[in-house]
């Protein structure tokens, strides 16, 4: 099969089109023909070697952490999927490699693709969706009518986070530029802070939670400006269950 690989870690390392064997399958694995795969910050962080202390992969390495496609083969003990099913998902950390024609994935790591989504749309969801779901449900334990500040609302994680927070009944403030104002407003944000013109910590008070993917000065001002009634969650490297760090909480 054709795959985009790297042969070493490094910021200037380029992806190369490589011919590799089709992935081997276990009895609970599903072989998927990849139709679309998204690119996330974790992909270039892995390439750069920034997470190799936690995840040290063998080379050549196929990058890519979420995907959509069609099932073309199933393992002997697979019960959830059939050949021809349209699916999407996120492979577990030790089995990444969606920048390829085929992927062997454990059946628990994928779901049937919603019929109203294209393959491209579906492939954009798993990583940011799992990241946000785990943050709001498992860590922040966000409740209806609580107030949450979501930084970088027009980004990949932010756009999903706004919608999920609203679905959970929260009041949502977010930071965005003038260019992103209409987008985050259309997603349901109750209050939009133009970070180029206003300082969020001088405008907002009494918030129960902060969701930050930026860090640096933004994190400092979120943590110490007296916003939080409950917690501040900082994700330096959004990867669903990798590097989720609670900075402040009660």
C-alpha cells in the first residue's frame, strides 16, 4: 500500500510517499480502506519528536490520528462491523497511521459514520471530539447553567468545544479575532471576546471553568485572574487521552 512516512524525528523532516505492506490484522481488528484523514497538531509534534519520551515509535512511521473509510476485511472475532460499512474513528496511540491507503484498527476504536456526514467531514471529528468530550465530562464535569470560557473558539478544538458545551447546557464565552466572530457566534457562543481589542480577564468574572489550548500568558491570566469557580484545564497537545493536565481545581 502507499503511505506517507517519516524515517526520523525532526522539525524539518519531510513526509515521503512510501510503499509498505498492508497492515496485519488481529482477530478483533478491522481493515479499513482510508477515504479521508485529518491533520492535527499532535501529528507535527510527533514528527518533531516532542512526545517521544511518552510515545517512541519505530521507523519508518506513518503519521495520522483520525480517519474515515470503508471496511474491507474483519477479524474472526469482530462482531460490530461488516465488509462495506462506512466508518470513522481514532486508532489507539500505539497503532496510529491514518496517512495511508489502509489501516488495521481495533473494532472498539471506530464507529459507523453518520449518514449525513461526508468522509472528509467525518474524518475531522474523532480527535477533537474525544479531546473535548473527555475534558468536559471526565475532568471538568461541566454541568448545565455553568459558565465556561473556551479559548481560541474558532480553532479545531474550539469549534467543537463551543457546540458540545452548549449541548450540555452551559453558558459559553470564547476568545476569537474579528475574522472568527461570525463563526463562533453561529456555533452558539453567548459572548465573544475579540482578543486583539479586549483582555478577557478584564471583561469576564464568575466563571466556573476555563478550557485552554494556548498556554503561556493566556494560561497565566486564566489561572490567576479570579475567573475560576471550579477548574482550569490546559491541553498543551490535544490528543484525547494524552497530556491532559488539570492546572487548577477545587
